[in-house]
């Protein structure tokens, strides 16, 4: 690396000695490689021919380079794909010089008055705020001294080589940015996973698949915004720094505001502020919220993540199911191009298009390409029977609705109303059921105490996590949760033991969480006060008096929904880890 870097730094000095700027300036009118390839595909250019008409401009990073003496071929990559450039010594030195001294004929028969503003002329360059093109002999020396990874700009005409390869035949050339560090492994790609995450900028410039991943992420988020705007939602921003944290059962990050001398928390959820918007009359609101939870890191968890939360006045959790399907299944169909998506990474199967993504990407209303599914191996699970995982997840709506209690009975073999059976099953699965602090009377040994047990609802939910979640491969709405787990949720009108809540599971992961929102201030105050045994500091029982006061001004009945955007992108792009879809995931310091 040191020797290569020294060579490049020496080349940098040579560029300056030639009077050229190695870091370029404004360069306008650039057409992307995908657009140039589309022109070539629709122009019927024959092998050995050059397309007549105006010259085109292109720019990008040198990916491959072959110098044959008086002819240089290079492959230049931008974020839409690759294109071959060809530079002839005669064309660069003589053609550029000829254009710089255009006579009365103008360029290609253009009148002299118009020639002064042709692309690349001094007058046109000044008009655009660009520096003039380098002289032909200088441009040729710049081209001869290129290294892989340099960023270059050119103007020329499209044609095909005798072998039929679409090529930009260059007659003007300039350096736009000199790379003094070489790309990894001569552009075979950065394969070390930790290095890819730690040096994401190198990963992006070296791996076209990585670029495609984040282009898709942006398109999916744009698609979600479109779905919500069509339904009359507005996007709002709520505080990241909060004096109280709430809206989820999670451990927060803490910080200190020096000027106000007060402890603050990084938000774990925007929920309580968004519902204050409902109180204030903003009837349909959403936010792409950056949230922070001081928890572990795994392929499915990251302490900093993006959450979509939305609230709809006069709705309930049934409306939220419809919106969830519209967002996730709609993105699968209209952005990815199919309702059936692989459960393992299939990122090398894309065809050329915008950013190398298949033509169906971004084509709203495109017919999905349905692929046949097969059988695959099951993931490792902590207990219970292992689920059979297909090769593809089917996002086709409508998705099934399954009651929480029915799924526990089906996969764990217990009735959640039978507390003895619940604790017996928990012990069988190795779930700790006794707390390290506190005691209660032991019904099996009168006169003796035993350590306090975790709350029954907490035990039930841990059994659900062990025995049910990994079975939920295709999208499934799990509805009607035990009420003690849901302090912000309305109770079922015919059975108050259950809450009007659903969680959406896909490929064994929670993908969305929704409620029929609780709007009774008295009940809300009581549920804030009731912490379940076994929750520890990951509890929703954090009293927020101001929020209760807001409810006393009357909040309309409403449905609320939260969707983990990073997990959603994972599934829709076939990624194996959440860090694959985060541009700059948190890493331990090196050394």
C-alpha cells in the first residue's frame, strides 16, 4: 500500500506540473452510463460505426485500464453501471487542438457565432463556471498517467468497436479527482465483512452490489412516503432529545444538556409526541424517526435504527393492517418487482438498469415476476421444533390474521390462561422464572416464602418468542396480545384480558407493531403506574404526566403503527444482516 500510494502522490505532483488541476471543478451536462447505454441500444449502431450527432459528456471512476500505446481503453463506472471509453492519441491531441482553434466554419458546420458557446469552448466553460479543457497534449499525458480509482470526465461520441462493444470515443478529456489510495484487491471487491462496514465508502466504490442496496433503500422509503401521502398523511418531526423516554419497552441512552443542566434521553420511540399531534388536531401524521435503544447488537438488532411511526385519527388496528400491507407488499411488488423474495441474499442476480437494478425497480404498477419456491434449511432456534424455511417469502396480500393465544397453544401446547401450565412450560424451556430480589408466599410450603416469580404475561411472551416467532415465515398478523403487555392499547371490548394490538412477523422477525390506541386518560395513568415483574429497566411503565394531561384534552380514537425500516429493507433486498442495510453501522474501535 505504501509504495502504491507513493507512486500516486508522485503522479499527483506531475499533474500539477502539467498545469492541470488534479481535483477538478464544476463539470455539467454529464449523462449517466445507464442513459448512454440506452442510447446505444436504441440507435442501431453497427460494429465499427460511430453515432452521428452532438457529442455527449460522461464522468466516473476508472475501473479497468488498458494502454496499447496510441490507444487507451478504460472502463469507467458511475452509480448506474459501467461504460467503455476509448482515447486515441490523435483524437485527443489533434482533435482537441482543432476544436480549441475553431475557424469560421464553426464545429461540424455550426455558424461561428454559435461555435463560441459549443460545449467545451472557453466561452461556454466560463458561462457554466467550468475551467477550460486542458490542451490536447496535456490531456493525453493525463490519460497516460491514470490509476485505477481516479475520477475522470470526457466528451465524445458513442460508437461500437469492431467487436461490437459500446464505447465512448473521447475527443476531450480531463481529470476530476486523483485517487492517492488504490482501490481494494484491484477491484475484485472488498470481501472482509468488518472492513466493509468500517470503511463503507471503500465498499461502495468497490462493490456495485453495495451501491444497489442503498439505491434500493432510498427508493423504498420514497415509495412509503407516496403511499402515506396518497392517504392524506403529513410528515412531521418530533424531539430526539427527550426529558422522559417512552412508547416502547427498551433501555435508553442518556445524555446531559449543559446549558439547561438537565438529564436527557435519546428517544426510544416517537410515539407519545406523535399522539400529542392527534390531540392538537393533526389527524394523520407520520415520521421516519431515528431511534436509539441501549441494547445488544445482532444480525437483527442495531442500537441506532430507523422507525416509521404513523397515527390515524378515527381508525383502529384493522386500518393499520391495511396500511402495513400497502407499504410492505406494495414495495415488494412495485419497487423490487415481485411478491416472492428470497430468504437468503440473492444480490448477484440483478440485471443492468438504473444503478444496476432490474428494470422492474421503481416501476409502480409493474406486474410482479412470481418465482417458484422450494424447501430450505431452518435457522438455529433456541428451543421448540425448528421451522421449515422456504427459499422464498410470499408477500402476496391479504396476509393471515392469527390470534396470539391460538399460536401459543399450537406451537407450545399450553393455554395462556393456565398460569401453572405457563410456568411449567417456561421451566421446561429453560426460561428463568424467579427474580433475584423479593419474595412471596410459597403455596406448596405454607409458612415459607419463595423468590418472586416474573409476571405471568412476561413468561407467556418469552414462551412466544421461543416457540412461535421462528415459525412465522410468510407475513402474518399476530393479533390480540395479553393486555398487561400493552399499556398504551385499548382493551378488547368483549374480553379485557386481551389488547387490540397486532405485531406483524415475517421470516421470524417482528416487522411492525400496531394498536388501537388507548385514549382514556385515567386508564392510561393507571397502566403507566403498573410495571410488570420481570421487565426490569426495559419497561413501558414510565410515568409521563404531561402526556396524560394531553389525553385529558381528548384524543380521538386512533390507530397507530410502527415499522422497523431497516428490517424491512433487509427482507426486501434479501440481506442476511441488518448491518448490510445501514450505511455506517456502529463498530468497535480498532486496536
